[in-house]
C-alpha cells in the first residue's frame, strides 16, 4: 500500500492550521506528451483503450539507432486523483519484484517508482487525475528520466503567466457543508490536435465525469477554477466553463 | 457473371453447420451507407473441427446473370499444378505453400436471377470438406466458379480466394460467440488477427493438449520476448491483446512477465477451443525458486538463476489445483533441481502436473524445497482490451 501519512494535493487534511480552501485540485483531459519531447525517438505504436471510466493512452517509443532501446508510455486518464492513485496502487500490486522503491515527488502530488541507487529505468507517477507509467520496454534498460522530465514540464504548465483568462468562482457554501456542482465546459474553437485541457481548482476537488466536470467544494471559503487549453506548442487559450 | 458475396457464417447462433462468429460478422450490422457494410466477397472464415461431423453450407450471391432466368452453378477446386502463387488474399501471412482445399468443391445447384441479373443469396452445400482430417491451421481455399450452359457444358466465370482458419473447437472464455450492440462485449468475438497468430503457432495440432503445448512452446521460444518483472500487457484485470499482437508482428524485442505469458497462452489457446485459465502461485511474503531460465535467455549456465517471486502466474488446464496441469511459457525449470552440483536439465513446463509432493512435479521443480506457497483460490480468464 502507498504511504498515506503525507498530505496530498486535492485531498482533505487534518493538519492543524491547514486551510482547505488553499488546496489545489488538478484535472487533465486528453493529455498526451508532445512528440518533440521524445527527441529522435520514433513512436512505434500508439493506441487508446477505454475501460469503463478510464482511458489508457499507450505508446511505444523506439530508438532509431538501437533496436534494443525501447520505452513504453502508459497514460491513464481517470475521473479523479483518487482513481489515479488506485491505478498506481494496482500497478504496484502487479509488480512481482519487491526490490523496487517508490517515493513522493517534490510537491507531494507525484509518486515515483524508481531505484534510488541507479538510473531511472521505470517511473510511476500521479499527476492530478492521470496515472503515468514510463518504463524500459526493449532488451536494454533505458534511463527514462529525460522523457519523464519532459512530460512533467508539459503537465506543470504555469497559469500564472497568463492573467487574461478569468477564473470561474464558486460562491462560499453554507458553513459545515460541502457542495457538489456540475459544470459544463467547451473548447472554442475545438481542442487542437495534440492539445489538452488542464483544470486547476482551489477550494474544492475536481472530478471528470464523461463530458462534465464536477467540483466537490470544501466546507469553507469559495472555490475558484482556472482552465486552459494547452496547444501542441504549449500555447494557452481559454476554455468556457459554466455551472449547469 | 460474377460472385457478388460469399457468406461462410449464416447461422449466427451456432457454428455447427457453418463458420463460427468472428469480429467480421459485426460488419453485417453496420448501418446502410457505411462502406464497411458493402457486400464484398468475404475473404476469411473460421471453422471449428468439433463441428466437422456435420455438413457445411455457405451462401453465395451473384450478379451479371441472365434476366429472369435460372442457371446451374457450382465451384471446383483448381488442380494444384495450376499454381496459386498470386492468390490475391489480403493477408500477408498466407503463402502458396499453405495447405489448400480444406472445404472441397461447392456442390452445384440452380440459381434464379431477377430482371437485373442479380440473385438472392443461395445456400450451397460443401459435402466433401476435410475439416475432420486436418489439423489446426490456416488454409488457402481457391474456388473456380462455373455455370452450365444450354448445351450442358460447364463455363468458368469467376474465381475466389479465401483464408480458412481451422480451430479445435468453438472459442471459449474470454472469447464469446455473442453478438450484441455493446462494443465492449463485441471485443470478445474472435479477432481474425489473433486467429492468425494462434493458428500459426499451433499449426497441425489435432488435440486441445497439443494446441496448448504448441502455443506455450511458441511463446517461450519467441526470439523477441524478454523477461521483465512487471506486466507490460495488463491494465487492471484486462489483457491488452491488440498491443501484444502489434509487438509480436514487429521486429524489435519487448518485455513480458509471467502474467503476460500466461495471458497470451490462455487467450490464444482458448481462441482455438481449449479450456485454459490463468492462476497465481503465491506466498505469504516472497518465495525463492530453484534454478530457472527465464524467457528470452540463452540456455547457458550463467543464465540459470534462483530468484525471488512475490507470486508467479501460469496457465492451467481447466482450473487451478494441486493435481492440475500447468503450462508455463515464462520460464524453463531445472529437472536436476535436487542436485545443484549437476548442470541444469531444462524442461519447459507443458502439461506438467503441479504436484507439490511428487518427484518430477512442477511445484518441486520450481519452488525451493523449504519455501511455503499457496495457490490462488480462483483462476481467471482475463477479459480483452
């Protein structure tokens, strides 16, 4: 089982003095790494699988210089952080070699599976509602850290540089209550090929349910949702969100 | 005149008198206008040997016939020496060296044409098929279609080529013969590309045990599979068969673990009508093995290792149990397990009884003598994704 003792983003905390309204919940939709992140590596396979509410995007990268160097990328889009964590737990449970380690990422929102004493041949991470597994797939071990760093850079796109898009504000709920609100969103124009959507909420937990976005507000403070379409080249554009 | 469409599978509820249901049959339920629904000549069909005691029929429709008249039509198998090297089969794995003529000739019958020279699909008998006598495999069927003119002379008018897959029986779980409106359910209809791999690996098998053994051997001996500790083709409780097939057809090595190997063996053997299931051997903590040679390793002394497993998964004949039979494509066990001073004596566990107490059993060969282990309570047949 994962270490539950640490506070994660997007989950309630019992830490004294902690203000739940400061919590950040992140949801991605249709994320896939920018192929330029793979350098000269070629994508030998790519396929989407739908399993209930989960979507698995799988790609195999091949080193054109060396037949034995291959990397498998699995990106599982779930409805929530909790579901992404379940996917990671499932993957850890399926690991037949108990000698591998996992640790929390630097900001508390990632889990990394790696051997601390060696290059990173396999990484397992959570980013918002995504579970990511990047691992060596060919005959030779491959250090996947460059690829994972590049993926993380794309995931961690910073909204603070772009103030032109106003967030949607959810009013403060009644004291001691939580609210579940259904939100609609649409990309105008439509999501560009190779683009994805990133939602960030403070004061509530986001969940993706089919075409809808849900927010479970915390008991105190108002919630705020920022959202951007991130284009294939990293450019940001707005996305419309409204309460039903 | 020409053959417009041939349907090998006309009774969707069973495969006793015709071909079994496959993913191809979904095309029939496409809405009008969908180009995939167009009545192309069906190129491949799957027959179960278990149904071969019955007479088999096909349905054929024709165009370009005489308006409002009848014609006597049949098809023969051209003689082998006429050559089939350029058979236009849309399947790169079918070669002219493939065995041929498994369905025999098409029995002649009268066919009525409408005013536009079209016929309705007509049922034809295949009274001299050889399904009973052939092994599992992929066969090339070539028919030369002909009609009898008013002088009672046969005239050739068309030729058709088909890939015929022969299985031991109707596919079993995780495969299904049910055609539904649910896409995820329809994933369980036999896949033609999976059938191609399974028939290639089990070619010539005449019993279910042979099928399971040949597929286990083919997986273990495959030059592109190398061992890893983590599964690469599982997602939750599902098996990513399409990705595995894509990789196996490629030219680069890739990693598999015990669960991947067991899933491949079970899924492909059951596609050919076997009854295998996946089941885990576990322990309270980890368990140590005797010397094993994992998949993808050359048989040299340094590659035989004792290792530690959190669990190990294999394919079981029918079900998991102490007295049941194991098919393990992931590793070779050492039959000199009781004497480490001797060179390893490799054995691929194929139809090997688990038998923890018996000499020569799989459990004794795999698991170190002082290790405790248990079997999973239930075996499974992973659904496909």
